[in-house]
C-alpha cells in the first residue's frame, strides 16, 4: 500500500487575464478549482495512472470541505485529519497576452501542537501499514521543522520506505533521520550538501555523499526537461526525458514521484521505475495548469524511452 501524507494541502484556484497590470481592477476569466499540495497531487496522479493510494491530509474549514468534495469527485481514496485552522487557498493566474504564469502560494493555517500531533497519530493508527510513505509538500506555520523526521521515525518499525519531497530545513532534518529516497532539484541538493554545485560530476559527488552518510539510499535529482539523475551506491545515470510540448510545469514533480512510487509498489526495478516517473512528469507538462499526468500519455511516452537495464539498478 502507498500512503501520501500532506500536512499543508490547498485548494488551487486557476484563472486567466489578458494582461497583469498594477493599480487596476483586473477582470479575470471564470476560475477553476483543483486539489493541491504535494502528497495530495501524488495520490491524484497515482489514481490517474491506474494505481491506488491513500491520501492522508490535514483539513479544516470551508476549504477543507471543498477539498474533500473534489477528491471524492476524482475518486481518490482519502482520509481527512481535522485541524483547528482553515485549509489554504492558492491562486494561479495566466497572463494570456504573454503566456506567463503567476503563482501565489499561501503559507497555510497556523498549526497548534494538537494539529501536527494528530497527523502523526492518524498515520501510526492506520490498520494496514503502508509499504511506501510519500511525505511531500511544505510545512504550515507552527508545524515543527522536524515533522517529516518524526514521520520517518514513526515508520521505521513497519520497515516502510519513506520518500520525501520538500525543501529547506524540513528537507535537511528529514535527510538526517535517514530516508529511502530523496528527490531534490539542483538548488535543494546544494542546500543539502552545504556548497555550490555545477555539472553532473559535482551533482553525482554530492548525492553519493548523502548516501555514504546514511541520509538516503537513493537520490533522484530532477532536471526538468532534461530528465533526472539517478544515483545509488551502484552508480549514477542520467535518464533523459522525452521531448514534449510544454503547456505548464506545475505538477510535473508530483507526477514524477507518483509514477516512480507506483512502479516501485508494482515491483519494478528502480531504474525502470524512475523512467516511468520521468515519463509521468513529461506527460504532466503537456496539460494546462494543474491537470497532472494522463495514463495514456505516460504509457506512450514510456514506451518510446530506452528502458534497457543498466548496471544493477
């Protein structure tokens, strides 16, 4: 079983306008609404790929009710964790004259101690212990920076593989606790290693250092349209992404994680699973706004990739 944990989910409102200008009333087109937040999006993408997961997420107020309704409509299996504050709303505005996208992400509700403790308690109380836990997304104000590290410690008795996709101090402390897989971009890898990095060789060295220090078993460095670097103790490989038309990069990283963990849960070798994740990420950017990947696009793109074995990965 796959469980995704999202302590700072969102309702994402998307709209468009001809031109963004200051000091004027901007009359936008009708807004559309989607569930948001790292782990929520991973579960949504797994569902779109034909898989199954449980989206465990903090929820409060009217936005929390709307999030529940939208996940019900999509058919995503989910479990709400009641919190004292209101689930956040984010805003995405497309400037139609230029095609540029403006993203306004809110910090989220301020957690009290009971909120984050309830998130941990509901995770540990799950009757069916997951094989994979995806802890993804930002932490809301008031949530301790070591929250994901606490998740990792809670999952160790089950021998669950924890995949963490976050940033900043939360990422540092999660790595200190020892995870199965980290998916940083180049900037986040620099933060983890504590120094500037340039070029594939320095990326490889920094990732191998994380592995040697016991902070992670696998590092997948996302490179956007260039694919990803897969680094384990057995070696490093640059896995290329298929070339696709780009409509929106929002949700590509969550789709990559979804395709990867869905494939691992099916028993696929790591290299092949990462490639399916890359195909999922590429499929996501072909869709507007926060539509995530489509199964038919992902499978078509994956079928055109070089999926031959390399090394022992």
